């Protein structure tokens, strides 16, 4: 298999705004700028009333009537791999408020409406929710001072920072009137190169924020002219500008440069945990985004919590963010899992520490249950959003008096949510028939796994059950089998009494921590099977998926040298400190169908797994020395503690077809993967690397936030089999037509692949007796999608056809065969009657499978696709005038035609029986006409020359398509067949010298002659 290709990398940063990192495919600047541009979002009530706009970009900012404020912060690093969820994160940062002293009451004008919409479903007070909030590219404050406007705009692509602003001065405006006071900084200074430097005190010590030295220009009759300008300090925290050479009579622009580039780290922190992808419709992601709430006090701070859950949807091409919805209360929440329900409504699960998390009427658990002093995580939650993210259709807490987390969710076709996670609370919602209605061990001090099915309206519990032993147990992943309604949970256990069932692979506890796999029946009332999995050391299960046959794929990480493996494993040797593992259990959990290590000498873990057919995709994190393949997109370790990785296994896991690093010098990991039947993969994860995926063609080599999520699309296929099937309409002899527009060829093209196919070109053969091609004009190729009801679409035009007796390639545009669909392709042209009254004969054919140039949608220009069968399509021979031997002009040759010729009924000089086309009636013509009546074919070529690797047109009558031809006993390709011609292609390997050429028509008519191959 050829190298995989990264198609669509996106970096989600600054409150979960997707921003692209193009790994290897250059993208249009328009598409890139639409993603990366700073967005100005009007305050419709979602923030404090003193803010007029929120600014989403490299950091969170707000515009006010008298200036602007910016929050700069860095969040704590994630917990170590394998550790329980760490909900309490901290952020250190500062808020800088810049006030325009003495400013008038300005007017705000927006420019550059962006397609993104934002929804703020924050807090229990629905009157404060705001939905479908637009975003703009630029905002201008008019008349801040007399004749002075301030325009806020996005940064150029090559510059890092928050946003930029310009002072727009009308003729006569006083630049000296502008004064800006910075609140939240200790002092201002101007450095040796003219930059404005602000010192801020934080818990981590003094930090420096920097604005670049300003530039300016004046608008003159000759165009903009540079103008000297510099910052000037008015006091320890106030600055203005000095432009000594400015002509007050001219308009001017002062650009202070990037606002607050920072050594603090800048930017916000965002993490993607859950993802679902619908090919062609979009990518939905969920996670947590650091604070979008309005800061009330300028200055430095250190906080815990304060981040919101988010759900975002970007389009499938990665060229835009469709919406971002923020979901939470006054404390912290995080989306841990996401799935799509009916009508593309996203359902998310996770945890919250907010007592005012938004719930809906009749919620299963409408109020906050509490948290423990050990972890202080809070309650689990379920929330179902409208398809556009603008409404909360249903939401509920799912928690008890201590700590509870929902890690994973699957949604069925009626919208019910099947969830898996863990709890330390003794009062989680359970049902009477639950397989384990009560927590094991000491509540509040240890955790049990938890399963539940919650109705789509989040008002009732279909079933709920604990699953665990005396010590810590956690379910980290859940999947649902749509056929049986069973769910399978994968996680880990420290308990020697975790519930298992008879006959399973591993019924007893073996190591310090064992992975666990538990399959519940559709009612949640019994185990279909439950088993430990692992060796003598630490083993953690992180992910699981049902295969189509009901078997279960799972992945995780192990330190056990004796982890159970199968003989067909691609890696049977333990790599080092901690290896990932991928395995498949039979549907009853009683046998291992496949198991392999996947890792090197470092710390490696599989965090997510997906299976489609016999292919499996795994993602996670790894150390240096991970077994990447030769064609990896990133073949070397990026550095830092861990890199993200993608592995692609085929043949039910037995072959590691592809593996690659994805990361930079910091921590990087992948947390979700979605593999579709067409061989594409979307992965999501998070990075702390400033040089994440900085490869050739990278659009943005710098980290925008302290921790950012990313989305990357891969294409697993590079070559395909014969996916295109061509079916031609039956051809029955030539037909007499008048001059004018006619259909020359029609065929049906079917696509057996699960991707759209594009027909880029077709080589078409057109033949005709005499000068027929000179009479063919205005050729059009058209297609229609079968069953669509759409009109025919023209995909190519050829004004004059100039190739006689051979084939030529015609380039198509917009000829798409839908995945698993069909089109009808036709060729039409205008026939002009011969000026001398001679018959015009013409026929078209697509001669074989090699005539088609087809690709399937994929990386770069797409993936080449083959054609099944012969790939041939033929059109009927069209005749303007009389057929050879058709004396009465009725379109068929009969005994009556021959009798008419014998008795001379057509008179002297009539050429209706000019079978050989030499315009002279001879006994040869009479003999050929007699043969036509008797169903025999006649050749007029005696021992023709037949050069190899070329077309040879033979003059003959009595043959009709389809014709089967052999040369020296070997099949050869036939071109178009008309009433008096048949073309064959002499292959390059044909034997030289006199060879027998044999042509056989569908009615058994045969032409056999000697041809001299050269």
C-alpha cells in the first residue's frame, strides 16, 4: 500500500475555533483566512453589558465604548497517561484593560460577515442564553475623538498575537488628543526599537507584554506616503502617539502593530475529547474551552475551573466553522464523549462542577449532586443539542453525592443515549432489574463502572447499573450493537472481584491493574459476558468497538510482558516501558480472535479504535522508537514527552499497513478516530506543541493557545481495484437517418465504490466511410444521474471532429458518478449531408477499459480507479442516404433490392449498389450486394498492410456491431463498425509477417483475410 496522505488538518484553538494546519496540501488563501481570522462577536447579552463585542482569536478579548480588554492565560498540563480524570485545572494569566481617555460615545460598525454562528447556552437562567450569534471580520469605532476612528481587524496570517487596531484620522483631526490608559499592568516602557512594553506581575513572576513599534502613512494626491510615528508615554500606565511630520490637512492612518504579543504564552486552552464524522456533511467535536466569561477585574490572576464544555461543527472540507456552542455553568465542565442522533442532533456527555448547569424541564436529575474531597470532579451530565447547536433539546445531571463522570455515549435511532463512565457516589440512578444496583466498596473513596440508557428527552431512565468490585474500576469507552441492542464497555479495574462470567478468556484478576471488557444485554439486566484482560503487570483498557459480526475490538496500554497475543500479530515482542495493545474478542468473550502489541521503547497507548470491514484504525500517544511505516506522513518523533500516532491495520489486524507520528516538541495525543467504509479516517486530539505538524506547506506552524485541539483527516487508499462498470446499449445494425442532431453513443456507468467517482477523460473512436467525419459537427457529451430526475448536464463539447479512423481523448468537466450509484453517458452530434449526394456513414465507440480515465474522491487529485470487464461502449452506425445494396431505401437489404438492381429498375448510373465505395458499379459490387441479401460479409481489401501499435481500417460490408476480431488467433480490439468499414487495433506484440485477420459479426457473418503485420 502506498503512503497515506493527510488531507485535512485543522487546529482548534482559542475557544475551539478551528484553525488549519495544512500538512501537505496547499489550500486557497481564502479558505485558510476564513478559518484563522480573528472573529468579532457582538454582545447580545451573553457577557457583561459593558462589553460591546467579544473577540475570539489568539486570546479572548472584548471591545468597550471606551476601549478594549484582553485576557491572556495558560492552563495547566493534562494528567499523566493512565491516571484518573483530573477535573481541577488551574490557569495563570492577566487581564489588561485599555481605556481611551476622554473618548466620546462612539458608534460601532461591522464589516465582513463570517459564516460561523456561535451559541451560548451557559447557566440555568435561559433568559441569558444567546443563539445564532453572528461573527464579523472587522469592527470600527466611529468618532472616538473628533475626526478619529479606531478600526479593529484580524492579524495577517504570518503574525502571532491577539488582534490589531488602526487609528483612522480625518483631515484636521488631532492625534495628540489620543491617550490610552492600561489597567492591569504594573508599568509601561518603550524599548530601544520603539516597542511598547507592559510589565505584569503574576504568581509565576513578572512577565512582559509587547506591542510592536507603530507605523503610519498619510493619504496624499500621489497615494499613501509613509509618515514617521512613535509611541509616547504620558505616565507610567498611559501612552499616546507622536507624528511630528504629519500634515493636519491630510487624512492619516496610525497602525500600532500586533496587540500584546506575550511571553506569558498567550492564547487560550482547548481540548477535543469526542468526535463524530459524517462523510460529506461535516465533523462534530466536543471537549472543553477555557473561559469565555467576562473578566470583571483587570490584573493578574490564578484560577481553578472556569472552563466551559463546547460542541463545534466544521464543514467536511475544513474550509469553515459552521457553529460553536458553549455549554456550562459558573464553574467547570468538560465534554468527554459525543455521538450523533436523529437529524444530526449531537448528544454529549461529560462532567460538571457547576450547580447551575443548564437542564431541561422534567430532567432525570435536575439539580447538582455534589463532589468528593478526593477528586472534586462533580456530576456527570447528558445534553442533547439541536442540529445547528442553537437549542438545548434535553439535558440532565447524571450524578450522586460524590464524583461521577460519563466518559462515552452512543445514540440509537430514536435518540436514546447509552452512556458509560464511572462513579464514587452511592446514589447514582439505577433501575430495579439492574445487574448491579448498588456500588461496591467504600463510596466516595473508590469508583465503580457505570452503565445507563437514558430516554431522548433526558426525563427517564430505561436502565442504570453499577459495574465494579471493592476497589477502583472505570468504564472508559462504550459502544452499542445496533442489531442486538447490547452495549460493550471497556475500561480497567483494580478489583479482584470485578464481575466476570463463566467461560470467558480471563475470569480472574491477574495483575496490579487489569483491563476489563463487559457486554450487557439490551435491558441492562444481565451480562452477555464480562472478562478481565491483561497480564501480570498494569493493563488499562481505553476504547472498544463492535465489529459487524458482533465481535469486539478493544485497545489500551499494557506493561505486561505476558499480555496474551495471537500468532498472526504484526508485533509479538514487547517494545519497552509501556506498549499499546489492539485485540479482538469473539462475540461471546470466550476466545481471542486477534491480539498484538503496538509500541516502541517509550510510553505508548491506544486511546481510540474504530473498525470497518477487515480494517482497523487506532490512535493514541507514543514515545520515540514507535514502529512507524516507511511511508509515514511524519516518520520521526517530534520530541517532548509523547507524540500522537495513527495506526492502520488491515486483514483483521494481522498487517500493520500504515503507522505515523503526528506531533511536535511538546505533548501531543489523539483521543478519537472515525474510519469509514470508503477508507478515510478523521482523528482528533490535543497538542501542547508550538511546532505541531510543521511540515512542508504548513499554514500555521505556531501554537495559538497553551493547549489546542486538532482535527486531521487521512486517506487510507492510494490505489483501487476495478470500481467502475460500463454497460452499453445493444447495437443492432446500421440505421438510416436524416441530416441533423443524433445520438451517436449511450452507455450506463456504475460506481461500485463508496466514494464519488470523477470521469476526467474518455478516449473515443469515430469511424465513417469516405469523408463522413467532415460532416460531423457540434459533438456534445452529456450525463445524467440515474434516478435523480435531474436534467442532462453537458460535460464536454467538440465543435469539429477531425480524427478519422482512430481514437482521441476528450477531457470531461463535472462528470461525477455518485458512490454506489450510476449515470447515463451519451454522445450527441450533428450530421451534415454530403454535398455530392454520397451516403454519409458514421459510428462511435469507447473501445475498451483503458479508454477511461477515472478517479475516486481522495487525497490530492484523487485515487485512480479501474474499470470492470471490457469497458466497451458502442453506438449504432448512422447512415445519411442509402445503405449499400438498399435500392428501395427502406433501411434493410432484401431479395427485392437485388432483383431491382438486376433488372436495372433504378436506371443507368444509379449507385445504390456501390458497396465498395469507389463510385463505380462493377461485378464486385453486385457480388457483395448478393452476399448482403444472403447474410454474408465481403471484404474489399486484399492483403492489407497492418502496422503494429496502430489502427487499421478495413473496407467491408455485411458486418454489424458488435464484431469480434482475432489476429493470428489472438483477440484484438475493434474500433467503430459502420456499414462499409471496420477498424481494428494491431497490438505492439503482434507477430510480424502474413497473418490471418478474422472478423465475426453477431449474425455469424465472417470476414477472413491475410494481413501483413509490419
